């Protein structure tokens, strides 16, 4: 331990014995430590130099004694000064690192991430997580004709949970998929349950998009999804949603799309009636007896439940669901 | 062993010690006073500063033995005329064993 004070190992050991066994001679210490007496003497010279003596103030050529009552604290003082300087240096380094990190953050806008899911089990687990957390809408392409029983089972289970929470589901299959009895039965079930299902002659890729913020595409080209890329970069996800909408617009409903089965609550219906009447936010707030801010928050909630981004889309969706 | 600071001074204007520190340290250890185990001296401009390592029943006795050796050397004029003992006191090395890790005396 005393090495930190600048004493070498031998001097430290000699010093410990010297103060703990004050009656021992140099020969006793040498025997105890199994070293030669001259080595003990060298250690004593080291201890004497170490200071135990200090240059006197104003007389650097002279040495002064240190009060024994101060003990090792006098020796520690020098070490503490060095430690304080090291701490100050670390603090300066930390400040500089924080400054650089701040500059880096300011110049690097986050662009989302790409997560490679190589394992089918992990892929399934992540899909289940995202589906469990989705709030507004799930979009998906299922290309490749007939779907396997496993895929259909997973789709059905996910759809049941989402539809029960009022989440909108839009799924596109290829027209040829309807030649498969199991896939056709699945689309029938989905439509009856409240999902929107359409058919397109061809689909560009397997795709799932959750709430327009996370997208899953195959890691390799092909209709299957044994490994996937989970994307959250807004630019990429927006492009994939646009691709979906373009294909969706040209696809045919597998059946006449049934109105969404989520029933509106009285507040939603009241807000929709206000929207149909063309009331402003201020006028609505007066009618409702709440602040304009509260009215806007209620409207935002309505838009979210309808999966709409503006009044027009909200009106369209409300009409489609038979709320008007 | 106890460590005792000693400070020997030469008369003003004599220019410091005439003999080496090792030779003087050797004279300390060969003096006929029991218990002086080792002496480490450093020459300074007007004398010697150093530490004597002394075995004695107590620290105060170690100081007395060291002082006896110093006064004997001064009286013998081996260092020269006018030398004097400026200081002979316990040194900081005499800390309690309690200061040391794993020691509780």
C-alpha cells in the first residue's frame, strides 16, 4: 500500500516492520524479511530520503523536519495533490467529451435504424411485439399466391388482437392466392372480422408496416420471410407506405368491404356531427363547454381512432363506418 | 527502530562540512552508544541533515541516545571547531502502527 506514497516494495516492508517492531535491529528485520542487512540499510536510506524531510520554506537548501503527529498525512499530501490534478484533468476531459457529443448530436439528426432479424423465432417474436403495441393501423402485402398454414394462423391470431383493439388492418394478397382454398377462407374470415382485404395481380414484396413508423421487409428477395429487415428510418418507411398505398389503390376488394366493426362512442359521434356541420374548433369548444385546447385534443383522439390525418379523411372514414 | 532527525551545523563562514556524509554516518554507528543501527545523512550548505535509526525501549530514550552520540562526536572535534547540534528530535517516520494497513497495535 505504501508504494502509492512513492516507496518501493522493499522500503515499504522494512518500514512496516520498523514501526510495528520498534525493538528489532537491522539484523532482526533482515532475518524476518529474509533479505541481507545491507538491503535493509538501503531501504532505511530510501525512507530517510523520502521525507520525512522537506526543504524549509524560504531556505530551499535546508531541510526541515515534519511534525511526527502529522504522520503519514504529510506523505499523503503530495499524493493527494497529484490525485487532485488528475481529477481536474479527468473533469476537463469529461467536459470536452460532453461538448463534442453535444456538437455531434446537433449535427446528426437521427435517421432511424435497420435491424436484421436472421432467426425465424426472433422474427416471429419481434412481429408479435410490434403487433401488440400497434395503435392505429397495420398494412401488409402477402405476395406469392397460396399462403402456408403457419403464415395464415399467425395472421389470424394477430388480426384478432388488433381488431379487438380497434386497430385498422389492410392486407393485400395476389389474385392467384384465391385459387387456394385455405387462403381464400382466410380472406373471407378477415373481411368478416372487419379487416380490409384486397387482391392485386402482383405484389412487389412481402411487407408489414406498423403505424407508419416501423416496416418489415425480407432480408432476401422472394415471397417468403425467413429473415427480415426491420426499418424505422422515417424516409424509408414513408416510401414503403407510399408503395403500399399505390398498390392498394389499384387493388380490388376481395369482398365488399364491411364497415369497420368498432362502434363509436357518444363523444366520437358528437364530434363527427360537429365536423359535418362545418364548425370551427372554437365553435365546437363553445358547444362542448371546454377549452379550444381540449377540443383539439379530443379531435386528435378521434382522428387517431379513425386512422385519419385531417378533417376530410376523418369525415370520409366516419361516413364509411356508418357513423353519419 | 525509532527514527530520529538530526541536524548538525558548522560555524558561519566555514563553508560546510569537511568530510563526507558516509564517513560521518559510519562514525555514528561505530560510536560506543548502544542501539544506533543505521544513520542516513545528507550534506547541506552549512552542515548535515539526516536520520538515525535507533533501537531503544522508547522513543524518548532513542532521542537521548542519539543526542549522546551527536554530542560525543562534537566534543571529539572530529567535525571541526564550532560545530553544533541544531536539532535532535523524533522524525515523522515514528508513526503509530495504527497508520499501517493490517496493523493494530
